[in-house]
């Protein structure tokens, strides 16, 4: 059954933290920006268009949901719980910080039908967390993750490669530690410099240099391969190209691309295929039609870079987990191993 999120972006104006990449405004006297009536309107609007035979979750994104007051959390959750009880919504997912999770909070969330919690982990390197202003140590991530899993709630983890103080090695080690935690899903968001953040000031002062697009793809490729090989669902790679993010001046600098995941998947195939020519320099590839676009790369870049001796054709007898190279069957695991 197909899954759909009904996204509700809840800002947290009272957040006491000062993460360098965050531009959430602090507005005195206002805790957040979505009213109960607006929440109901959002849900009703989505239910008019989403297929009845589908799995639907209301997804509270955009801030630290469990950081807002308990009473307001209950107000929001009560609205969604009515739809769950009526069989119109299947669950609730939310994003929050590792240091805003407790047994008491989890008991309340379970009461209202919360099915998924995504933790904004960003990194598991102590120095990177410190330089990014996260305000907690890696141990807090392990503690929160364990509590969420013990509560029977699906766990998601969000990583931000390219934060201040990070390196290829540090980000890959963070990813390996995430695999050890065993989340149900991950999101990978290469760090962007956003207008109105402390990072923007660091950028103009020269104390922070964001990754180029190529550097970001190179850094994410082994992380992506590691997660896929571990059987962890990678639900997003790169920021979604929403209207807000595309507005002039929102992204100051950094590796934004509307098809970032496609760039990563294409690079995985390119690195493997470029080493697999036969003794005559030829490279004949067969693949399931659903994999063709990934193999040829974004805008056909792999086809161009592999040259005239590269030929690709459709063979739907091949599964999505295998391709044929010069007549030899190659598994997806072999391809992933080649880039980790």
C-alpha cells in the first residue's frame, strides 16, 4: 500500500538552542505558528486528494515538536487522533531533537498514536556537534534512539554531512555509528548555508566553507551505499526543492541540487562501471528498464563520460538488484561494495 505524508510545518519560536545552520526566528510570546484550525484545514485538504486505499501519516516537521509545551503538543495530537480513530489517518510522525526525548514524552506520544519519530542527529562526532551549536553529546543520540525503539515507535535519523569541523572520514564514521544504532530509516541532508543563520555569518567571515556540489556527491556516495547495504530505508537525500528553498537569497551557498539523490545514484554506477571494461575497452551493460536512468546518470552524464564504447540496453529479466556487464551478472551488493 502506498504511503503518503500530510506535512505540517511547526516552527518552534521558543527553542533555546542556537544551531549554526538554523534560521528559525525567536518571536517573544509566540510558541509556534500553526493554529488548531489551520491543522484541521491542512488535514482536510490533503484527505480530499489522497487515495483512499493508501497509508497516511500526519507528519509534524520544521521544528522540535517535543520541545513545545506539553499542553500544545496534546492539542495538536488530539486533532490527529480523531482522524486516526475514524480510520482516516494511520499514524503520526514527527521530527525532534535527541535531547527532547524522555520516557514520559514517549508514553504520551504512544497514547496519541505516534508511529514514527525522526531525530535530527546531524553528526555523531563530538567536535562537529560542538561547532554546530547542537548542545548535546553523541551519548544523548544513543540514549534517545534506544528509548524510541524500546517504545515500539519507528526510528528515523537525519544526518547533515559537511557541517563545521566535519571531514569525509568523520561523516562516514558517523554513518557507520548510525548503522550500529539500527534505525528504520534515514535522511541525508548535505549542509547548505541558509540566509539568516549563524553559518551565514561564518561563511562571510571565511570561517566556514561549504562543500561544492561535487564534493557533496563524493562525500555522500559511500554513506548512501553503506545505508543501502545495511538494509536501512533511505527516504530522502538532499533538501526537497520546495518553493521556499528556491526563493532568491534563501540558499546563500552550498551543494543544493533538485535531483541530488539522482546524482549520488549515478555516481555509484559510474565509479563501478568505469573499472569494468573488457580487454578491448568495451562496456556492454544490460539492466532492468527501471534502472536505466540511474545507470546513464543525471542528464546522461555517465553515458557521456564512459564514452562511445559504452552501450546499454534493457533486459527486464534482470531484477532491480542486478545488472549484466559484458555478459557477467553483477549484484547490487557488489556495486555497493565497490564504492564503500
